[in-house]
């Protein structure tokens, strides 16, 4: 938990979902003494089932803000719910309540419907939204079926999806905060149902964001894999007692996805930072030659990496894991991005009309890899969500004018749109949906939030 990036993770390509029952003999570390030091944090053991059918095993978690964090950045959910699950394991069902109680991923319930991750980035600083977050989303989308959208109703607008998801309000809220000396970010494992959080700090790199998103997609840390002892050795003698369980294997019986991947963005680095007794010595040693590998660092580029615990990008092994988690979802789907949420506060005095013009642009709504594979965006639509620009004066309520001039240019993948709203004394918030469709008739949507207000 003392890595500069939370992302410095361990990775377990094994899909949670695929980890069926079985024996539970993976003890590797001595149990540390439970601690209550620090008003905000406790380090405690819990009995935990990684899947519905697997035997419970004891793991150590850090309790912060009522939530249990495993291996520093994996938020297993409220500790009280985990305690309840310990005492009533028979209550597990495939319903969301059982899933929340157990904090585990079921074979399909923990996946994002058709690989679409609905997110809300409104709490992030603009520089992070346009920087690390944007880069992370692009590196994940580059070679996977995953698409990101802020449209909770995306399934109504995506032509390759023929039915609604079971849970239609699932989304990841991105929060900006600083943990006390802990990880640079954190995430829950898999889709939890409803709104779940992904916490980021200014120490979270683009690859770190990708790491946390992969947790949300259902991927554990790589060094937790049951087969890891063939590939790495862990020097428990160099780990502070209280952190030893952070290096344990915990998936003893699961179906692993692909081979062990030294290059994964989900792998712990060799050195343990604050978890090591002597940080000059590595905790993790490689038992096999490290293969040279290239990881995806943004929408189009790759970069070579030469050591475990890389903080650069998503590996081919990571992509294979993502694909395995989303069977049947086509790749190279269109991508819609309606631009950043916009808010304008006008100083115009009360009693006079205060029109505010919002300019929208879909120029980022394509993916270079996708375009280069022969696909083309052939149409766009901008549609107000739940409101109707009337282009007539309705002061002081509602929009006073509107302008709907979509400019479609498939070559530059650009479509602009402008909306004029009347700023009210309080906030006037409207949403506009962008839908893009490619030459194969596949579409994807996104929603942007526009806010007009007066002082
Ligand atoms: Zn992690």
C-alpha cells in the first residue's frame, strides 16, 4: 500500500468469476497481529469467500472509512456486510444482495453488460479527466471490447445490444481524494450493482487508472495467481509482518486466464516500498527469464517494459483476460464521447435574459485503431435528453433558443452541436446524448451534462 501508485499491483489474471470451489490451502504468510493503531485504520482478519462456491479463507484487510481494503487497493465493500456474510454464508444467492454481502463476482453478474462501463467523471479535476483518465480509457479500448460511456441508457441506443441488462443503474463514480499515506487509488472487484466507487489521487498514473478499471472489470492482482510459484518467489522474510498477507496467493482453485504475465499492469513490482523490511532488496524474485514485452500506453502506441510492476500500460496478457471476461462482445466497436461536462455561471443581473451558449464537439468520438481497421463513423446524432429546445422565449424558465447544426464529417470524425440555455437564478442542468454509428451499423452513445447558472 505504499507504492507510489496504487496501480503497482499484483495481478491475478484469473477471473474471479471463474474461480470455482475447491481446497483452500494457500497459506503463505504468518498471520499478523490485528492492529487497531491509527484512528482511521484497522488491520483485521476476515473469513472471505472469493467465489460463491469456494471455501472461505482468512484474509487480512485494512478497514478505512467502514470499508475493507484487500491488498491495499481492492475495496471489498463495507466491513459490516462482510461480517454478516461470514455468519450467514447460506444467504449467498446470485441476486445482487447476496453479491454485495459476499463481495464476490459471479460468473456473469459481476461483469459489465456487453462490456460497456458506465462512468461519471464529474468529480475529477479537468486536468485528470483529460489526462490520466482519458489516456487510461483509450489504452483499455485500444485492443479490447470494452467501451466507456456516461449514458446510463446506452443499451437503448446501441444497435448490437438487443436486450436490456438485468441491472440498469450500474456505474462507476470516479472520486478524487487523498488517502492517508495509502494507495494512489482503489477500486472494487467487478461490477457490484448500482453505483460503485473508483478512488483516485494525484499520484495515480494513467496506467494506474487502467489498473483500477481492470479491478472493476473483475481482475485480481497477478501475483495472487495460484500458479505464481512457478514464476516468482516471494521473500516473506523481507516483508513487515503486517503486510505479509498482501503477498499471499488467494485464488487456489480458480480458472486462470492465460499464462502468467510478468508484463501485466496488475503485477506487483519487485520491491515492496514501505512493506519491505529492507527496501534495497526485492521481495519478488523472478524464477524465469523476463520476456521483453510491449504494453499499450494510449490509443495507438506501445512501449517496451523490462521489469515486473510496470506502470506504463496494458499488456497483451491483460487484454486477453479482458476478452475472456467478455465473450461474444465484438471488438473495435464505435466509441462516443460528447466532450467534457460544461458549467457556465453568468454574471448577468436578475430580470434580464441570460442566454448561455454551449458548444459540443464529437471530435474525440473515434478510435484510431478502429478507423485503421476500415470502420468509419457514418452518422451522428445529438439529442437533448428529457427536454426540448423550443427556440422560443420561455424566460425565465427553460431554454430560450437552440441551435441544432450537426456537422458530419466522417473523415475527421467530427460533429459539432450548439445549445443555448437560459441561465436561471439557480442551476439549470440539461443533458444531451450523442450517438455515433459506424459503417457496419453499430452505434454507441454518450451523454454530456450542461449546467447554466447565474451568480
Ligand atoms: Zn490493485
